[in-house]
């Protein structure tokens, strides 16, 4: 599982979406190369959840930086990103769906 941990660290250091996409592809390759037994499936799910979380956090951070850089607008003072469905239940697959959202809190 050390490969997943290394990918998570690298995700936190990505400077653009292309790098993040490349790491996502690495996760897909890792999963395809595993001989997964029922005994370790929960550990794989945990690591995949951690990868998804790291990717989402970094994608949001990169998006915020891009908005600031382009002067498109100002992010809300408070907002919350949330996941539902398979990711929310911690039953992820490598190809996520659109079960997520954002809540803006106007103060």
C-alpha cells in the first residue's frame, strides 16, 4: 500500500490539473496490477478513499488559485464541498461519478 501513500503525497504537491490527472491514471494502473483478495479489499478501499480525498482537495485548491490568478471572482468566505453516493459511503471506484456538491454559506 506504500504506492498509494506516495501518490497521496505527490497529489498534495501537484501544481496543475495535468499532474493530478497523471496521478489518477497511476492509481488506475496500480489497481489493475493488484491481485486483490477478499481479505485485503477493505484496505484497498481505504487507500482509494484517501487518494480520492487528496485529489479532490488539491483540485479545489488548484481551482481557487486559478480563479485568483485570472481575477475571475472572489471565492465565498465560507463553503463546503461534500461527496455522496459510493464515495460518501467509502465504496469508491477509480472512476468517480458526479455524486458531489458544494454548499455556499452567505454571511
